[in-house]
C-alpha cells in the first residue's frame, strides 16, 4: 500500500473517531416530555400485548374469572368422556333423576323377558350431558332396541 494513502487513512480514522467521541447520543438533548414518555411506554406495552408477553387487563380479568369458575364440575374437561367423568355425570343424574320402577320406553315394570332391572340411558345422541331431561330409565333390552331404532334412523338419514 503506498505510504500516502496509509497516512491519509490513519488520519481520517483519527479524525473520525474524535468526531464520534465528541458527539453526543442522538437523544441527549431531546428531553422527552412526560406525555411523550407515556405514549412510548403505552406503545411498548401494546406491542408486548400483541406479541403475547402481557395480557391486557381485560384478558387478565377474564382469566381470573375463568379460573374461579374452572373448579369442580365446571372445569372445562368435566364434560369429556373419559371414564371418570362419565361416572361423575352418572352419579349427578342419578341424584337429579331418581330411578323409576317403570321403563320409560315400554312403560312397564318388567320387560318381555321378565327383567325389571332398569338402566339410565342418554336419549340425546349418547352425549353425556348434564341435563336430567336427556336421560331416561329403561330396560337394558328396551335400551338396545331404542339404540337400534336410533341407529337405523340415523342410517336412513345418511
Ligand atoms: Zn322397557
């Protein structure tokens, strides 16, 4: 490299660095007004909310309310159909819908085979609902028949 160019470069570098040292950061002289600061902090907060870092006060309120509701039988997974929940629903319906001595389908105490045992049957698409009106006390045999009719009916529709 020719000498001159090298010197020039060094000098240039020094000058530039001095210039930079003397320079104040861009925002030193610009004192932010309180209002401006508030605006910035609000913008930052909003951005964070958008990105999901912080929940808005409304969302937080909703969440805390949900947490309160989400206890016991109102828990979101309560209506799920795992065995535990089905048992729990059954128990609850049993309480609300005392066992009949007559079958809700054939309206008799005993079925054709003389069996009197009734079982709780869900008549709403076999979904485990919490409404006692969705259930009926029926003979096992009547239940099977009912299911068959229901399934055939469904097949016809499809
Ligand atoms: Zn029956």
